[in-house]
């Protein structure tokens, strides 16, 4: 789950990371009022969960409140990469002299958080990694010890910061690390962290991506979700407790268990087609959950056939079969389907589907082969 810039920076501020004074506006009039309160030049920044806002015209500098109102009026309602701007952040403009990148994510190979810093701030870190990887400094952090002061100081020295900035940088780095850990984030970054004309470090932009699996521990953060960022199918899946990822193929998949879902996707590829989605209905799924899952799959216009692969342990095959038929009563479709049901109540489940004239298969290989043939009209 991604947070908006203003949400991310407010979290950073709780941990001692300095951010510009500012507030969020949803109308041009509110933008004017905020700019008047701040005084002087301000930055009007669109709040949408995509990169490239500046290039798209979603970030502008205003010299006064009148111009801030006019720019906010231009930016509000504009579309950036398919997302509509309904909020703008009005920040006090900073006197930027230098820009630094500072971020932290999980290195799964090392099984540790890794802090990254670069003197090439204000640029997408992926571009820096591609063009000048030697300018990115990385620091693996022992999660049992946390980020130590000497490690943050060493990172500051790597960046070539003057001695006057070492203490500020250390405070910011430790604050960023605490925000990352205590929010259960998968990414937290400041890009750029700037050096201002009065020799202060300031986080003028910020980004946090939260781990969805930990949101149950953070009800306050879960409420910050911007539903506009989600595709409708993904929103429905999340609300139903389904694990769903849309892909670009033509074979819709409904499976119980993440490992089995991955194996199902692999065997579809083995037979020469591509999966249209990853969808794990989980253990113990009842008919209503299965029906929701099938509606989500069929909402994808690219789906030419649907493959059900259910290994009934906690999940009962007859419940899955009833869910399939329940969904088909609500969603009229000509998309062909084949089901492989094995395990608890598999005989009953197959009989329910057979009575409804739906194709079944005894093995995953047979089911995949038939699904691919169906998608090709054979």
C-alpha cells in the first residue's frame, strides 16, 4: 500500500525528520489560504500515487498566494498517468543548494533492511543505479541492533557531506529507519533530501510503501489508503480477503494456496499459454468467496478460459463447486471453464459441476491442457 507524499512526510516528521511547512488543499481557494498563511513563494504539488508528476506538469512554484490559487486550479482535476488529481500539497518553497537521495528497503538476499544514499538526489534511484551505480552507497542494517550512529556518520562521509551536516544527517537517517520499522514499511525514501541556503537539511519529498500483510497492526495507516490507486478488481479482492494480481495472459486461474497457484501458472506456460492472473482464494474458502473470485476473473476482458485448481484440505471441493455455480448465476459468460478438484469432498464437487455441464479434469496437466485448448477455440 502506497502513501501520498504529504502522508509520508507527516510520518517522517513524527520521527524527527525536518519537512517544509505546508498543508493539503482540495480546492484552489484552500490552496490560496494555505499559501497566505505560509507567506512567500510556495510549491504546489499534485498528490497522486505515480512518479513523473513534475514532468506531467503536476508540480509548480508560485511566487505568492494569487499564483498558488491559479496553479492549484490548473492542477486539480488534471490526469497524471490515468489518475485524477483531487488534492494538492502547498509547501513552503525551499532554497535548494544540493540534493541527496536517502532511502531504505528490504534486501531479501541479505535478509536485512538496507539503507541507500546517493549524492544524485532528485533523480529516480533506478536511473542512478542504471547510469552511475558507483554513486549509490548501501548500508545493510542488523535488525537486532538497528541503525547505529556510527553507521549513519559513515554514510554521511561516503556522501561527502561537510562536518556541519553530520549531526543533522545522523538524526534524519535514524528517524527514517525508525519510521520504516515502526510502520512495517517495505520502502521509505526521501528524494530529495536537500541542503538549503541556510545550511539545513530538509526532506522536501517523501515516499512510504507499507507491507499489506502488516496493516492489521496499523489501523490508522490502513485508513490512509487511496482507493483511486487500486484497480476495481484489486479493491474487490482485498475486501474479500483474496490474494489477487492481474497479469497479461488469457487463462484465468482460481487456486487455493500460493504455492499451488504458482505451479498452476507454470504449467499453463508449459502448455504454451499465459496466465491472466494470480488468485489464491486461501484455505477454508466458502461459496460466497469463490463467487467473488470468479466475478473478479471474468471482469478481465482478456480472459479466454478459466482454470480452477483446488486441492481440498480445509477448503471443501463441494463448497468451491457451489461457489462457481453461484457466481455463474450472477455473471452470464460464454468463457469456457475446466475444474480440477482433488481432496475433501472431491467426488461431490465434481458431481455438482458435472450436473451443471462443466468440464472437469482428473489431473492438473489435463486441466491445463484443456484450458489452453479452450482458450484457442479447440
